[in-house]
């Protein structure tokens, strides 16, 4: 039996050493998410912009927010998440297709 202070590289020579991610990236992602949320509220509360521009800008900010959430909080940037990424992209493709179909169905 090995002692708790023994280095794992001597026990498992082929094991890869991984560094803990740390809180720095998470704090940066959290602050960036707060900034995007603040910008969204500021745009809506300003009331001086046209509705179509506000809607477009809010959708762009929401897409950025989703990207940040998926990358940092759901760890989609790490290896081994290929199936999850493919499933999410497929779901997005279906949603976009349904939205386009609904728009064409209601307008024409």
C-alpha cells in the first residue's frame, strides 16, 4: 500500500497529469455574463432604438451568453464532449428550421 503523499507518476508511469482549471476562467466568464445581461437591460430600458434593432441585438447577445455558458459552465471545451456538442447543434438546427417554417406558414 502506498502512502498518501507518494507521487502518482511513480505508481502509474503512463498516467497523464492534469492541472486543475482554477477559478480564474470561471470568474471571467461570470463577469462577462453579467456585463452581457447589463447591456441587454440597458438596451431595453433606453427605449430610443427601433424595435427590430433591439430584437436583433438581444438575440445576438443571447447567443453570446449561451456560448459562454456552454463553454465555461458546461465544460463543452473539454475533450470527450463531442456527442453532446453534436446533439446540441442538431437541436439548434431543428429549432431554426421550425422557426423558419412557422414564419413562412404564418406570413404566406
